[in-house]
């Protein structure tokens, strides 16, 4: 019998699937790429921008944070503009049905990955001792998926701690 945790898992995957179905694969994929790129750009260039902001912001830590945030937001804005243009192009070609179907698959995979990450993080806490954890129908399947992904991709949390 499914318990509330199982319904939360189904809700996460279902919501992610529906959102991606509505938005389409191109928009979802470009959004993900934009967020990753925004982080990379901000991480690579915030020190350089911070030196240009010396005359405007006197506190070094605030200057570094401001530079990071500025680069992150500007990259997100540029990415959103490109995303809008490319999405309009996809709609004009008549590929919206395919785009939405692929988006649905993308959303489902994203939902599953999100649940696996949450399960991995919760396994680091005493929550795994709670009765609902062992009573769940779905959590054991996601624990297996988490163990498999750890064997394939390694353990990023353990590598950060050592």
C-alpha cells in the first residue's frame, strides 16, 4: 500500500512531466543549459568584473558577490532571449507536437533524477530510521537507482568531504 511519501514522489515526477509537456523540450533543455552556463560564466569571470567595480563598491566581499550576481543574471537574460527566439523558430516549423512529447520525456527524467538526489541526501540524515521510510513502496526503488548512479558516476558528496 502506498503512503504519503509515495504520493509526494509521484507528485514530483508528475509535476515535472506536465511542466515540461507544456513548455516543450527545446525550452526546457535551453533553460537548463542557460542556468548551467550562467553559473559557469559567473564562476569564471566574477573576479575580473569585481576589479572593474572597485570604484563603485568599496567592500571587497560585497564587490565579489555583486560581480557574481551581475554576471549570473545577465547570462540568464541573454539565455532567455535566445530561448525565446529558438522556441519561436520551433513553433514556426510545426514541430511543436514532437517538441512537447520530447519535453514530457525530459520532464519525467528530470523528476526521477530530482527524487534520486533527494533520496541520496535524505540517506545522510536520521530520516531513514523513520517508519515511513521503510514502509514506502517507491523509496526502495529509488534507493536502488541511487546506488546504481553512485556506482556509475561516483560519489560527489564523499569526494567533497575528503
